[in-house]
C-alpha cells in the first residue's frame, strides 16, 4: 500500500510536466479519439505499446492479453476489434507478440499454472499444428521464440477470419492486418511479413509467411 502514493505523486508530476510544455494538451486529447491503428499485444509489462512505436496517447487503440491471443469466443477482444473497425474506422490492426514470452514458454513446456492453462491451451494448439517446425529446433530458447512467431501468424489469421473483419472487407473498407514480434533484448520490432488486406489473399500470404520461416 505504501507504494500507491508514489504512483499518484508520479501522475501529478507527469501531468504538470505535460501542461508546462503544452498547456492545451489534455483539452485536445479529451475532445476526440481518432487513432489509425489497433494494437493487439501481450499483457507483459515490458512491452508498452505506445512507447515502442513512438506514438502519443490517442494515436493507438490498444487491447492486451496474455500472449496476444485472438480467440473467437473472447468477447472482450472481439468487442475491441469491432469498436476499432466500425466506430473508430482504424486502418491497421497489428498483432504484436514478443520474444521470450512467458505465456508461450509455459504453453510449450506444459507448465502447471492453474486457471491460465485453459487460456494457454490455444497456444498449445498452435504448437501441435507446427510440431515439425518446432522439433527441428534444438535450443529451447530458440524453440520458444519460433513459437512466439508462429503464434502471431496464427493470431493474424484469426483476426482475418472474424466476422468483423470479413464484413469490413466485404463493404470495401480499407483494413490491413499485420503481424510483428518485439525483441525485449534490443527494443526492435520484427515484421514477420504477414500483411493481409483482403479475405481472398489471406491463405496465400499465410503460406508464404510460413515458408519464409521454414
């Protein structure tokens, strides 16, 4: 409890610093939300979405969960996706995982963690589907990192398969779905080369991306 006053003090100092540099900052920010991007990322505290892509508050709509999953029964994620596409009219969806993801590692090595194992089962399904790719990698660390990449690729495909995205494309709305992985060790983002802008190109882009990883 003693640490909470420090957070409030930090907030006051931060707000004061912002206003000193730009007196109208918060007034402008409160009037409109018009981001061009939806970020679907991991809940990991070391991956601050706005900061690593150099965007200010209001420029990036964000949804985060353990291991950046897009599950078709997750109404939280789907609601964010629908609001971003149908109301905010964002142009780009980015699914961004990160190397060394604890959720991915736990799923790969079947760690017993209780309730969250049910969530991580989705990643285990990804691992099963790509078992031959993972088995070819000797290093456990490299195997985790490869599954981090494969997981992002599969989640991009899941985004593309939602009724929300399919309806947007059917109506002619521009929408680009992209897959990235962030490096905790160097702060750099790797573009996995999976960018889908229409339902008809999803399978070819997906297969091409997997072939490049092989």
